[in-house]
C-alpha cells in the first residue's frame, strides 16, 4: 500500500480523495495555486505545496511543478481527481518514468479513449454497441454524403479530439451536410489543433446512461451499475441518478456484463465510465472516460462501496475488494450539482459565501470544499458542492431530496439550488420521464 498520496486537484474532489486516504491511513500531500491557499483541502492535508499562480496552466496543469512536489515530499502516488490532468496520458507516462504511481489506467489506455475515433473502434472490437456511422475520419464531402445517405438523416458531425460537448454539428438534410462538415472541421482545428471529424446517426430523444466499470489490471473487470445523466444543460450534467429510471434489472445486467467483459479483455486498470446514448431500448456507445466522475457518489450510495478506496487498492496492486456477485444495488440515489451560478442564466457568481449550512439526516451526503466565510476564486469551474440523497426507492429519495433542498442555505452568492427546488416538484421529473433535451426545453419555456 502507498505511504503518501499527492492529490493533484482542488475543491470538493480534492477533499473527497483526502478523506479516502485518511480512512486508509495514507499520508496526504496537496498542491494548490496561490488562489487556493485558504481552501479546505489545504487545511486538512498533512502537507501542502504551493505550485504556482491562479491560472490552471501555471498550477494545476503544470506537470513539472507537480512532479517536483512529489519528489520534495516523497509522495509515492498521485490521485488526479477529475478534470485537470486526470485524462492526460503524458502526465501518466511522466509519473511512471519517475517511479510514481498514477492512480488511474495506463497512459496507453488513456490515449486510446481520448481519441474518439480510436475509442469507438476499440469499443466496437470489444463487442460494445456503437452509434451507426463512419468507420473513422471523414474528409471528403462525397464520402460524407454517401455515409449520411446510408445511415439516414439526421446525422451529427463530431470532432475526434472533441470534449466538453464542443465541436459537434447536426445536419438534417444533404444540403446542411456540406456546411456542417466544413464548420465542424474548421472549429475542431481551431479548438483542438486536430481537424479530424467523423459522422454518426443523430439520435433525436436519447437518454444519457453510463456504466461505472473497474478493471483490476490483471484481466478482471466488473461493473457497478449505471447512472442516468440525461438532465443536462449545454451537454453539462446537472442532476444524476442511480439507477436509471429507464432500465430494469435485466437490461442492467446485460449491458453491465458486456461492459465488464470489455474492460477485462482490454486489461484495463482502475475506474472508468462507459457512456451511452439510450433510445428505444438500444444502447449506443459515445465515449469512455478513464477517470473518476463527478457523479460517482450516486453509485457509492446504492452499492455502499467507496470507489476511491477501490481506485487506491487497484493502483497499489491489491486488486478489487469485491467480486461482481458481491456488488448489490440498494434503493435509489440522486445527485444535484450545486454551482456558484445564476440559476436561470448560469452566469458564474464567484464571491464570498457569507453563510453555508448543509442539510443532514438519514440518506444525505454533501461533498463540498467550501464553508461560511470562504471566498470563491473566479479562476476555476463553478461547482461548489454536490448534494447526494439516498432512499429505499425513487419516491423516498425524491421526498428526502425535497426536504434536504429546503434545509440547504448558501448566502452571499447565487447558486443553482433554486433550480433543483423547481425540478424536484416537476411531474416529468417525478415520473422519471426525461431525455437529454428535456432540461434545455424546460429552461427555455420558463424564460
Ligand atoms: P464530449 O466528449 O464533448 O462530451 P460526447 O460524445 O460525450 O462529447 O457527447 C456529448 C453529448 O452530445 C451527449 O451527451 C449528447 O447529448 C450529444 N450527442 C453526442 N452524440 C450524439 C448522437 N449521435 N446523437 C445525439 N446526440 C449526441
């Protein structure tokens, strides 16, 4: 087992990982920018190292500073959290070259899944169902037209190097296709320095359903069920549930089994998420994230398993603590992402939190790095906390969520809490009847 883990992240996830390390009796080092000197994770860590000024590229993305911090403090492993360097294959490779364990998959697995064309090809080879589309990059308009006619309109053109919901264009007719192809390619080139694009069938009303998987690096793969993350705004997840209101136990076992087998065959190590669009009873792979996800706590709530403990165990060579038949799904969990944003316009609202009071009671978990008097710096993403609620079934979970939202107080800044108070009383949400476009339509109608 590791003696000392360096946490290369900030905010709620840095604290989340720190808690897991403490429970396992592992010493912690955190790195931080000058803007985060007062952050909770810095206060609670055994050691902290300031690695640079506020902009991420000079601090949280500065690989050399982070490696230097490992060497100065004698950390033998790095947990990257999510975002920042968590899916940076070069970072994983550099750490390996310094004999420091990256708590995550190999650089090669990160690389394959980071290239969406390569990822899709790999998924297909492993027997995972994919969205019908081009087999690889498309450059010629003639070829694009042929493929689109074959799979049928509407189609979506996506950047191979894309991420964060950027670099996608929908074409509803052959006339649209020409412009869509040209704009997608030039936007991808400008945004990602790589203008490779590919074509997929555009699904009109899918849900976003993702499978939490784990590989032990020794050829064993398991799944921890799915999460439904269909409630999105601008392709950003807002509310996540486990299990999905749209799946039954049979469907869960079937897609879970497919994913676990694929992970085993890949020889994958650590946590991963296989993301699908789901429509009319069919799953369509869109991408795999090779890291811990923001929404992992809903899976922890219904399985009772600490996924960060598992990540650390696997990375240290200790394997997974559970076998597939020991992973049981109990009740229902919902996570609300609380952002420092205007609940209607979603404009960031940094500033000082004058009062912060979190709800409590059975089935309530709040993961957050903030406190009363904390000043939110304007340099980073606006997530300030996550409310995770568990109940014996979805109805109980929703009742408890409503109560918890009423108790939650964040003064001094704007947050997305009022949005969740609206959503929890909505009929479609109560019935679990929503697709990936539902929230955008709801917000447009409320304007
Ligand atoms: P990114 O890596 O940029 O997040 P994804 O491939 O995960 O890109 O897609 C992001 C979102 O775009 C999906 O959650 C979905 O809302 C939409 N999307 C992607 N592919 C399709 C498709 N074939 N049909 C319909 N919507 C899609």
